[in-house]
C-alpha cells in the first residue's frame, strides 16, 4: 500500500532486477521511465546516470546507434566524462573495428585518468591488433596489482593468465 511504483528509486531498482533476470526490454523501459522522471525534476546528475545506463543497455540489446547517442548526450554535458569516452572507444573497437580511433580515445583519456578498466581495454585492443601486447599487459598488470582494486579484476586476471598458460 505504501510503495510508489513510479518513484525514481523503484524504477532504477526494478530496471536493474530485470537486467539481472535477463529481460532487457523491460530493463530499458523502466530506465527510460526513470530518465523521464529525473528530467521532470531537473536532477542533472541522475539524468546523466540514467543516460549512461541506457547507453549500456542499448549496447547490450544490439542497438549500437542508440547506445552511441546516449554516450554523446553525456559528453555534451561533460566532455571529460571518462566512462562515456571509454565506452565510445569500446564501440569504435568492438563494433566499428576502428582500432586507430579506439586507441586515440584511450590515449587522450589516459592523460588525465589512470585505471585498470582503461588499461584492460587497451590490452584487449592490443591482443586483437597484435601490436604492443606486452607493453599493454604490463600497464594493465601494474595498475590492477594495486591493493585498492582488491578482487575486482580477478575474473579478468584469471582469463588472461590461463590464456597465457601462466598457472
């Protein structure tokens, strides 16, 4: 009786739950509704959060153009948004096969941001491109070995080490 199924909090939680359940259409629908609510209330931070989440969901759904457009909306508000830039680099790499563009974006972001996520993407591109693999692996490994990451990247580390037969 007291729950509000149109509240922002409810909508984002049900969207995340639907994503967990594998119902991407419902996920997107709920997140679009949450975005509309954030816009109506003028919550800029939440608008950006919804837009980047929608960009991710549309990308998972295979609608790369919508995904790309949502990332661009984020960059219109904040041209230095690392997450959106990294995801556009991912689209350039994985969808467009534009390795040079992906590397360019990563190199620009790395001038002001250090993170294992970006180093991991650079390593994945190096493997695909068969170029600078060792250097990119060392950059990634050096970053991910910092104690602050804890176990966050263990899945990726396991995959990398077993692929390299480093048991």
